[in-house]
């Protein structure tokens, strides 16, 4: 199995030959041998890499979620020490390459690892870059990577009225697509009109990431392993609630907790609904969301998600319903924030079965792997 960067340099190098390249990437941009795309393109003699662009979390993926350009040097413009190339941040006051930056390029290359959830911001960065590239008449080459949790879809499709940087596309919360497929769909659905070429993954047919043989690198500071990624499309909803999602612990997005939680009672309720969770205690340390820093919490750690039938969105909504029933006076919801993550107001959320079937038909022309 080969990610897009390997396919580009082995089979499609004519797309970049003799061109000046800009590269949107971070620590997830690796070839099959674990060599960074930055190094591969910088050393490629037939093209010239002239600029790097960093999404949320910075070029090395170390900045905390939501940190702005002014908050952290990790996401400020800087220089890559290995290549001497400028690094322009696309997370802060500037969210897309500027016309002056694009003037120095012929092709904008995108190589970042999506995680299969609409709320993950790397595709938003790619969409804004595609718009800027279309205006500047620059080609965009997307080096595709596997969706780490396969091609299953779940959850509501985003209502465009709720579009934001944590959700620009009308796709399900667990969208079941790769970043290349998302880019193809966005280019048409949002009428961007960019010259977009997707270099597909060779040999991938919707396997989970641990079956690919490719090197795993955490795509963001709070998604350290595949199990956190698997639950993220569901537990990301709890970011809009006065619960810890396990940031600053050893199991982010795999556990939730609060000082007031009756974890044993909730675990029993979930068991009746076929959802396994263990009672735990944990203490967040310097969590990026600022919730309960240094406070011992009672909580639930979710069992590994079933790969054939597991639905993290449905499970999270059932957990939320149970918490509201058991703790109606303690739970606090940011209803707007929750709707932006869910894709629809909470009162309108359903299992999404019919909506998912309709979406599959709609998105079919843009899919590459099934």
C-alpha cells in the first residue's frame, strides 16, 4: 500500500516536473517508508519546493487545538530548519495562502492526514487553500491518504446554515471519505472551480489504518492512537458540554468525566443499550480545552469501538441522553457549539439511516475506493 506521495513521485511526477511547489503539510505527511513529504519534495531534482504551509497544530503538530497565531510560536510563521524554507501558518489571522505567496508558486500540494470526522479542520484548510488557488489560477495536487477508520458513514449531514471552520462541507459527522475524496466533493459542491488533481492511495480498499502497514503518526496532540480516532466523531460532541473529553490524560476522546458524574449509574444505563463502558477516575493535566485542570474526575471509559457495526455518533448521543436524564441539574450545553459539531440542532438529530443512504448516492461520483 502506498500513500499519494509515493504514487506521485513514481507514476505522476509530470504533474510537478519543472514547477515551483508550495506544500501544505505537517508531521502526518510521510511516505510509506516514514520519510517526510517535505524531504521527498525538497530533494526531488525535477521540481523546486519553495514554501511550506502549516494547518492547525503547526508544521510539527505540537500546538494545542484552537491556539491562534498570537498565542503560540508553534503556529507562527517561521523557517524550516532542515530545508531553510519559509513556513506560513494557515491557522490564525490568515487561513489561506495569500495572493503574493501564490504568485511565487506554480502548484500547491496538499498532504495531511484526515481522521474521518467532519469537525477535523485539515479539510477546511484545504478548502480555503483551493479557493485561493482558484483565484490565482494555480493547480492543487492533493496527495491522498487512507481514512484511518474506513469508509463507514454515521451521523447527521451538516446543515449548511451551521457551516464553520469545524465543518464546511455537507457531509455526515463520520464522513467515511478520504481527504482527496472530500476535496473532489468540495470543489464541486461549493462551486470552488479549482484545478484539483487527487493522487490516490495505491492498494487501499477502506481498511482501517492498522491494516495498511503505513507508519502511524498522531494527527493532532489529542489523537494519540487509532482508538481515540475511532471515538472522536462521537465524543467530539462533548467539547460543547461541561464534561472533560479526556484531554490532558492518557485516553483523550475515549473517556468523559466530571466531578458530579455518577459513573456507575451511567454505565448500567449504557449497558442496557448495548454500549460497554468502564467506570474510571482521571485527572486532566493542562488540557487544551481548559476543562477541570488538576481536578479529579469520575468518568466513563468507552470500550473499543466495533469495526463492523460500531457507530460512535449514535453511542455518543445515547451517552448524552443518559447524562441528561441522570444529571439534569448539573449538565450544561453550549447549544450552538453542539449543533455546529453535530451538524444539526440536537432536537433534530436522528440515527441518520435514510439520510446516509441518500448522501452515499449523492457523493458517489467523487469516491475513489469503492
